């Protein structure tokens, strides 16, 4: 291969053709950014993209489900997004269920955005068992810290955590449970060490592979889960920055309302 | 930057910026979303734009920052590693008109070979991959890449060189057939 041939290959590979009309600024996007858009923005329409857009969830869930066994969950990357708290009615309508939600949470967290995503439950042969929606509400405080409140209808065979909680407390009439999970994100092709094998067997320790990573990243996530009126809630604190007490207080605000 | 200036930026550099967004994210859909965010950020940050600054370089820097933020956020929020969906890029193939008179089989082969090269680029460590993507996809000069990445120009040059050597070596190891391109 000559240098000229090689340069041509790189040029062709890294400069795919782009249609001129694809560069136009999308007005819907602009309105959404300005926070005035009440419309849903649906991102992916091409059927061909669907298979590529399926993403495996990190944790494997194994439970009975009407005779079949849910072996894993696959979440679509496409989402319906809502940029204002007033749009939550639309989000719940899209998801097909009502959830307890607040615009402001203790600790200075304020509604930032919401997304509705569909998730597929699959069996060991990767066959689809059923599909359900999740609503992911993101809250942000003044320093940029985020909390995610994720809700879905209770489905047989779906559990949001697989191990025993670190703490459980009664919040109103429901039991809220607190967990801290450890995530190790590794680059594609990463070779597991013996230590990894050992750690991956521990409850709450997950190793997940992604081709976009160049180095191993580790992160702790604090989770608060509860169920109320047939809806399963998970409050997710990336980086486990809040204390357990603070998360129980936030769960209380959501459970009790007001 | 006023709206008319944004339109001018889109007209002059839109394709390069969009191409960079798509290549960097590895997905047409995500790349298009990143491009839209980049352009609107440009419009919002008008007061910070230095008149002497290259708008194209600034746009690439903005898109890079937005993408890194989004990647981190997605990885954490969804409890998984960032997803890559290169199939749509693969389906696009490369520049049209560079392989005249090819049969459908050859076109498919060419697309898969370009896909392979993209995959090899994707597998490069970020410090080598980004300069390469900026150089080829965004068509930025070394000087601009150095400013965006806050690196000396010679470092950018050496990283570009090392990235190319790595990809070329891997292609040769695979006995890559350049004649089909």
C-alpha cells in the first residue's frame, strides 16, 4: 500500500458524504432549547437504525415472568424528551401511567428534563417477552449535580436491584430501600482479570463494556427504590454524592407529596 | 454572532462540522443532535466569540465539549457504557464518485472496507483519534487542532503521524486490499 493509497482510504473513510439540507438548523430543536417547546421530539425514525440503537442494560435481571424467564433488559436509545415540568402530563400520557413527581426536591434540586424510553425484556434466547416504558426525570441543583428519578409500572419478572439493600426505612406507607452499586466501565476488548471475575460475582458490582471508551472508568451510584400504587421508583444519585438520609428525605417528598 | 452570521457559518462550514459530529459520535442520529446543539450554543454564546477567532474551530471545540459531557452523562444515567452505532455510517459509505464502474458486490465490499477503517479509527485511544477526526472529518489545519486541544502543534503532528502508522499497520496486518477502494 502506498502512502497515497493510504491517505485516500483515510480520507474516504472519515469524510462520508453529508447532504447540504442536513446542516439546516432544526426549528423544533431551537424551540426545545429555548424551553418553550411543548412538543415531543422523537429522534430516530429510520427502521434500519432500530437494531443499531438497541442498548444492553448493564445489569442482568433473572426472574420468572409468566413461565418465561426475563434474562436481560434492552433499552432503546431513542427517547421522547420533555424540557419543561409542565410537559410531564404528556410524558405520563406517552408512557401510559401516572407517577408521583415534583418540580422541586429537597437539597435544591429542580426539574431539568424528562425522557420516556421503551425497554424490552428478553429471554435467554434473546427473544422479546414484552416491552414497557420508563420515565426518567432529571433534577439538577445550582452546582450542576444531578439526580434521576426513574419510574415504570410494576411488571412481573422485572426487578430494579438484585441484591439486598444497605438500609430500608418506612416512608409514609411504603418501604424505601437504599443501595450503593459500583460500576466499572471498560473499553471494548478489555480482558477481564481474575480480580474482575471475583468482583463481578459480588452483589452490586457491575462491569460493562463500551467501544467508545479508551480507559477504565469506575463510578459509584447510590439508589433509592420504592413502590407505590403499582409504580416502581428508583432515585439514582450518580457518584453517590448525597447521603442516605438526604435520599430518604427526597423519597419522602415524592411519596408523601406536598 | 447574529442569526445571519450563523446561517453563513452553516453554509460555509456546516458540512464539515456535521461530519465531525457524526464521525465523533459514531452515529448519524446522535451526530445530528450534537450538530444542532453545537449551532445553537454558537448562537447563544455570541458575546464570547472573538471576531478574530475561527468560527469553525470554535464550533468543533463546542461540539467536542458537548459530546464529552453527553457521553459521560449517558454512560452514567443508563448504567452502561456509551453506545456506538456505526452501522448507519457504514451504510453511507464514503465519498461518491471515487470508484467508477463498480459492481454492486464491489460497492458492498468498498463500504465494508471503509467501515473497517472507521472501526480502526474508533479503536484508537482518544488522544490519537480526536486529532485524526478533526483533521479529516472537520478538515481543520494542525494549528486549529492544537488550539482546540490545547496542545503544541508538534504534539498534534506527532499524534496524527502515530495514529496513521497504527491504522496502516493494522490494515497491512489484515492484508487489506486497497485496490477495491
